[in-house]
C-alpha cells in the first residue's frame, strides 16, 4: 500500500470512528462546567436547561461549579478537556478578549471553543438593600456625592459584567464608588443583603426573588429600554444616566473539535429544552429572554461579534486586576 493509500485509509477509519461515536452519543454522563458558585444567575440558568436536556439525551448532566477569576478557571478547564461532548461549558461574551485583558489567559474564545447554542439574553439590574434608604437612582447619586468613595459595590468578580456595569454607571453618573469583588453573583448579592456593601449589579435571575420579597430595591436595568421581563423597573437611561446600554447573554460551549454530529445532537436537545413551556416560563420569570440561536454557526457569528464589542468596552473602561 503506497503512502497516499495509507493516508486515505486512515482518514476513512477516523471518519468512521467519529461517526460511530456520534451515533452512540451520549453513552456516559455529561459534565456542564459553570464558572460561578451555586445559586447565581449562570448556575440557575444552567440547572434549569440541563434537566430537560438530560431527559432528551438519556444521560445525566451534572453541574460542576468551578468559580473564580471571572470564570476563566472554568474556561481553562474546558479548553483542556477532550472534545468528545462529555465536558461542556456555559459561557458568555467575555470569552472573546475581555477576559484576556484582565486575566492572564491563553485561550481565545473564537479559536478554542466549539459553539453549540445560545440560551438567553438579559439585562443586569442595579439593586440596593431595602434598609439602605435609597429608593431610586437619584437617591444613590446624591448619597455618593455627599460621601465621595463612601459607597461600596460588590460584583461577581473582577472584569465580570456586574463589575463593568458599575464602572460605566459611576463614570456616566459622575460619582466615585468602591469596588469589592466576590467569587460569583450569589455572594455578591448576599453582601448587599447583609449590608457589607451598598450596591450591586447582577442578573435578574439572582436578584428577582429578593426584590419580590421586598428585601432588595431594584433601581434600574442596564438595557437602553425597559426589559419586558421587568416592565415596572425603569432603565438607567431613563433616570438621567444618559447613554447607558449594557446587556449580556449565556450559551453552551464545548472545547474545540467536538464532532459536528455531536454538536447537532446537543444543539437539538438545547432547542427542545428552551421550547419547553415550563422551562421558558421559569427562565422568563427570573428576568431572562429566551433566545435560542438558529444553529451553531449563527451562534458562533453572534458570539464573536458581541464578544469583541464587550472586549472593547472593557478596554475603554480600564478594568484590570487591582
């Protein structure tokens, strides 16, 4: 057998093995890595969607929380995993340069991940404790100006969406507030509830239960217009913070090289999970807009486009490790 024949034979064997593997997928439980602690917005979304996906796929999907460093610890773990469809990741627009500007990461979102499906799009919400005496954005700005640097805000970690939202808010509002980073959205919200800090920006998923219970006051959403999920909460741009417009999304990824047939299997299961009325209602009630991508390619194009815009926002903001 000459060299060309051996090469062709090898390629055929590889293709046949990949096809056979895809046809039997999944044969084992699937790990879904979340870069934040349990109880936060990303964790809640992951669990809500993983359950119906697991039923569809016929295998358990277990959540593996690996918090820290703005979810880059989790992202690095996934990048180094085998591209067999058994290690997945819930990621967002920070994979495309924003994380590299803040943390010493070597991966590239556009190059090193397999894009599978977009899940949700949402706004951040600025919240304070009900005991703070602050009832709206004007109160917060007045308090900050009376006591420069006297107000603290928590975030889900350095360079995360909540951190960026607070940076932009302080810049556009002309105030100085002090950043206190936490390891995830849930502890950042808890810090406001306990009075450790006065303010945080968080996903609606993480704060709506406390807002509805009267323990937190929602000051405004970060999108340019009001969110259909929180129609009674005004946008920050409505309240004199002119030009404020910041949203985020979450989607499903794998490491680079996941076979196309497995990607399609996961994308189809994801679409069916998001179409489940009970899942959709729950996600919406927590402040998310259910926004499935048309296909993995469309998701990849969307993710790269919006991710590069976010990277530019981070660059302009000057967010960096203190």
